[in-house]
C-alpha cells in the first residue's frame, strides 16, 4: 500500500512527507507521534452505505454524522465495515486506511469539508507505523473526492 501511495503521488507530481514511527492505534496517538494538530489528521472510514462500501474521510478531531450520509446518498442504512470486511476488501487493519479511493483503494471517495479547512492532511499510509503528510489542495487534486458535510 505504501508503494502504491508513493507511486500515485509521485506520478501526479505531488510533494509529500513520509514518516516511519511507533505503532499508532488511535488518531490521538498518530497526531502525537507526528507532532501534528489532531484536526490535520485525515480519518478514513470504510462504511457500507446502502448496498455498497464507500470510503469517507474527515478530520480526526470530529465524529461521524451518519444521518448526513443517509440524506446525501439517499440510503436507509449506514454501518461501519467490520474489521474482517475491511481486511477482506483492502488487506488493511483498522487505523491504517489511507484517505484514497480509486485508484489506490477500490471505493468511491467522500470527503468532509473539515479536511479542506486545514492547509495539510496527515494520515496513516497503509500501516500503523507509516504516515504521510501533503498539502490539502494537492490531496483534493489527486484524490478527486465528492465533498459534502458528514462530520460533527
């Protein structure tokens, strides 16, 4: 996953910073070891909305508003992927999912405006011990997400 991320970013001419660090299990841990504000962290959540899995990314300082997702996508049911589903679909563990859909991960990508409120985004890059940071404008350019508010 780390190699795929490096390739996508490099092929797009995107500058990024990469860090190897102790394992981080929470967004708070990741922000602490990176030395970044919690708000800068991109929390990537694999969610089943209706009948399909989609990737949702929001500031690590916020919580999910599932009602906003239901309204925006016009679905009745929204739930987090189980750790087993996450692993089967991505090969990743909770907390290691990078904030990218196609072509990095096979999902439609939705981003909350709380991400674009910060000049940079930091995230775990496919493992609990590797992180990347890049400018938010570059992230939006390469990731091409659907942006709507679903965090509170």
